[in-house]
C-alpha cells in the first residue's frame, strides 16, 4: 500500500498486528476488485467471440477441471496455510521446507493422475464427454489449477497474503484477457478448444510466476536445510478435503436443481443473482483469507486475548458490511438489475435478496469456521458442512420445484444458518471462544464476572 495509507493507519488506536491485518485487508480488497474487473472483461470477451454452444462447452470444461482440481488438492492448501505459518512463526525451517515440497509432490501426482483419467475417458467414451479436443486440452487445467491453489496458500502462509491472492484473482484472468485480445488481433476464429487452450496457457504462466514468488518468499535458512518429512497431516487433510468438496457442492447444487426441477428461465434468474452476490461475498472472503494465518499463529501461541479480539472485530465488520449490502439490494436492487442486466431479469431481485440474507448470516457468525480449520477442529467443521449441505439440498428440492430461483435462494438461507450455528458451537467446544458478532457482549460479561 502507499506510504500515505500506512501513516493514516498508524494513527488508529490499534495494536501493531491489528494494524497490519487492516493494511493487508485493504490491499486485499484492491486485489479482489481488480480481479472482479478482469474476470468480468474475460467473460464478456468470451461470450462475444464464442457461439452460445461454444461458450457453454468452455464453461463445462472449466467447471469440470475445477471440481477435479479440488479433489486433487486433498485439503492440503488449508493444511499448508496452517502448518507453514506455524512453522514460520516458530522458525522450524526443516519442517517448513518439508511441508512445501511434500505437499507439492502429493498435489502434483494426484492432479496428473486425475488429468490422465479424464483424458482416457475422453478418448474411450467421446460420446459421453462432448468435444474431444476441448476435453483433452482441458485435462491440462487440473494440475495447473490444483498447484496454483496450493502455491497461493503457501504464499499467504509466508506473509505474502496479497501476492498469494493475486495469482488466481488477478493474474490469470488478466493474462486470459490479453491472450483473447491477441487472438482477436491476429484474426483467428475463436472456438471452445482454442479458448480452453488459452486458459491452459494463462494458467501455466500464472503457476510459473507463483513458483518463482514462492521460492523468493521462503526464508533463506529454509532453502538451505534438509527437509523434514511432514507428520500428522493425513487425517486433517482428509477432513478438509471433504469440506472442500462439500463447499464446491454448496455453490453448485442450486443451479443443478433448477436445471432438473424448474425452467431455464428460472436458472437464468438465479445465475444473475449468483453473478451479483459476488459483490457481497468478496469482502467476507477477504477476511477469511487475510485472517487465516494470524488465527493459526495466535492459537498455536495460546494468545487467547488477541485471538478473541480479532474474532470479535472481524465478525462486527463482516456483519456491518453485509447489512449495508442488504439495505442497498432491498431498496435499489430492482432498478440496478434493470439497468445492468435488462428489464427481463428483474425477477432475479428476490433470489438475490435471499442470497444476501444468507451472506448476512455468514457475516454475523464471522470467521469461526476458519478458526476451526486453522486450529485442529477439522472434524467439527466437516460435520457442520455435511449436515448443512445435506439439509440444504433436501430443502432445495421442493423449494426449487415450487418457487424456482427464489426457492433456491431460500434453501441457501437454511444452509447458511445451520452451517454457521454448528461451526459457532464447534468453536465454543473446541476453544471456548466466541466467534460471532455478539463476541463483544460475551467479553463484557466475562469481564464483569467475579474471579474464582
């Protein structure tokens, strides 16, 4: 950030670590906004230069690559964020080097295996997989996506939070835009396989840049020591892998059920709502990404006072942000949708409002689920996602059948409430901390209680 920003932050009545987190959060907000702009431009270019069928094929290939890459990651990016940040804080250089190299080897091997499986199925059963060329090219995205996510997590754990986020959020879509413009200048007709190939190229350059940044970010003692094999990583990784898969399902089941039980028109309304809700969810994701390494370090150090303070302040800020967004969408959502998407998409306002209510629930309960993933509470976190996603899907079946996109939005509220309540309860049982926006009341009551 500019020096002027640091001087302004230095005047705030905050501790040094809280001031650093605020600075990183502001920088992350800028990165996320740039990323949203780059992704939007990329989507517009693809939609304009591909036929609807070609754009659909491209979207299916990328979605499948993302799902397979989540499976290949096996929860290791989250484990790496926790373990590498703790090893850095404790200056255990051999352990830090061991985590970086071992996790990279595991993710590379599993993602390449899944890519080969995808390519093999494409060649063996081309009728079931659509465009053979697009699928074969798209299989290269699996290791590229999976390793980029891992490298991004390790950069954040090494206190390169903004740099780590920029890989997926800004660099890859910006490179994709540049390649699309280059293709247009050359005069090549864009097809789905070519578009997927451009994504492969942009992803490969992004991963190469991330590896270079990662190597320069690793402390010098860790680069010149013998790597210590990581221990006790499999069980938490397995639990977190299940969480990642469930989270992926959590963001896709609405569209899938609308396609199966409702109409394409209702699915279009919900897609507009999902495209717009990113402006509400992005600030929350910034808190999750920025705070994860700090939560891991403070928990490992046993600094409960600062940990509770960060949990409370972040939850209050997240809740205030989502309430402000809810008010804007409630009063101005319909005219904004008409202005941006057209009058035919005005019915998207109600599902958008319901999805924003779900985000407000997420904001109120804060980063409790992040604390669980950073402090050994994977089992409680996994249980919360299993129950919430299962109940959400079951509730969404009749809701989407009878109410379409609005029903899918209502199911999201049910899922958010159940998942956050279970995570909040898990934090209480796991660490006796209060992770919700009500934490300031909890702290005041604790101060007023007489000592034993």
